[in-house]
C-alpha cells in the first residue's frame, strides 16, 4: 500500500449568520483527500478530512510546510506493522517533525484536517467503521450503542426574530433532539434573556437548553449573565470568556452552580491540561469540548483523553465540538458523553449520515460502512469531490 497523492483545497463555508464574536460571511475550511494505490470496487481507496467551522483554511501552510514532509518521507515509514495500512500515529509524527513546542494555532487546523483524512483512510483499509477501531484499540472493546447528540444552532441573523428562533428550537425537538444549544452574547443581556426564555419554553424547560457565548464576556459580564440565567438551570453555559482565560473560568464557577462547558478553542493537550488544572472546572458537573478536527486531530485528542483521566476526569465529561461524524465516531467508540451536531448549518459539512434517525436525543452508528462514514452523506461527498477535482 502506498499513498499516491494528497489533494487539498480551501472551501467556502459562507453564511449570513453570526455568533457573539464573528460573522461567517467569509469563512473557509480546509478540505483534503489522501489517495492510495489500493483499488476496491473499481475505485482507489481514499480518506477524506476537513476542518471544523470557525477557523479559516490555511492552504499555504499545507502546501509549503506539511505536505512536503509526507512526500519526502520513506513511504514504508508511514505504514503500520503489517505494511498494508497507513499508521495515523506515524503520519502525525512526520507532520510534526521539526515543529517547535508551543505555537499552537493555525498549524493545528491543517494537521487536524489531514489527521481526519488519515484515520478515515486507515479505517477504510481495515474494512471497519472508525468507531469500531477506536473501541477495539483504545477502549477495551467497549462502545455505546447509542450516542447523545445535540444541535448547535440559535445563531444570530439580521432577519431572524424570536419567533424564528422558537420555530428553530421546535424543529430540533420534533426531529428527535432533547438538548439544544443557542448563541448568546451578541445582544444586550435583557434581549438575550428574552431569547433564552422563549427557547426554553419551546423546548419544555431550561434544563434542555444550552447557551454559548463564544468567549464574548469579560469576567464581570460573565458573572452578571450567569446570575441572570441561573434560575433556568440550563444544560450548560458554554465558553463564557476567552478560551485561555482560566482565571475567568475559575472565578465564574464560584458564582454559578450549574454546568460550564468549554475547550473547543484549545489546540493541544497541554492547553487542555491547563484548563483542567487551573480553570476551576468540576469533573462531576462541567464539560470539556475539544474539537478533534481543530486540535491536531483525533491523534492529539486521544492524548487529551488519557491525560484528563490521570487528572481525575471521566471520558463521559467530554463532548466533542464540531458537529461532524468524526466526533460521533469518537463518542461511540471511546464512550464519551455525547457529541455536537449541525443539522441546520454549515451544510454539507455539518451533521451526520442522511439516514441516521435521532431517537430521544440519541443516534446509533452504522456497522457496515468502513471509515468515518462520509459516504453516507452524498451531498458532502459530492461537494468535496468537486472541490478536490476528483470527478
């Protein structure tokens, strides 16, 4: 088995919506494909990957820095002990060769997209769903038959009023979701409270509603917001302040008895360790939310989970951010607490396979689709293949 080509492109995620901090009008994402010389059913076995929303594509870094390292590597050094499959750990080490510690940021998104494609390829060559491989290799064969999922929604739009927000939340509930998430921090506290009250009523209770400030608040604002929403007993209050302001998190926990969630904008296991050590988060109450496609990939996220367990955190307190099928495979095979979904936004990259039903807030994964399962989303495959000129 040999890798014959690695294609990449910057693809648009353009949308008129926004969160409390950024607009998505000019947002892009990395899309990559790792092709091999293995042919099955008349097609080359290829792994696909992309970066999550919220960060811009970095085609220059991929072309000038990371892909040359793979092209220059001894092909055998990228394979596992059988010589018939790619070794994701070996590929990751090659990508990170000669990289100085620290400096986590733009490079982590490039490697995250490549790492997704390599794990997709690895599982396809093994002829197994990725969640099965994760279960067997990293979880003693254990897995979850059904995974808790929640939709990331409630974005701001210039033409979106409270009635439309309520309709959106009811649509998620009718689709089978039980916990739903909405954006906050983009309006005044009084206006956001009206939105929260309406969304909670639409869902049946505040306990089935999570809110996400996308790092908008300073400490005093975060405390004021937390005090205002405490009576709702929200499912969680997500990313109240800057992701690296561990002091803010620690202080806020002292003022807010309900769950805090954060971690999607941390890009290394060292960052996650610092959050869990110094961010005041409670391992029996709060949630950690790394995004595997942004934090150097599944390979790095596995290190995060191992080190979190040594710090006293259960994997059940981890909810992968990103709303994609990689997070879903991880949640099932590693028995995490659940995962995010994007059924209504960031199409076609968000959301799960077209025919996966949501039952009482949970989904089950297919057992007969090798890889991550992107082929079960025809619109996604059509978009990626078109962008990568694979047709």
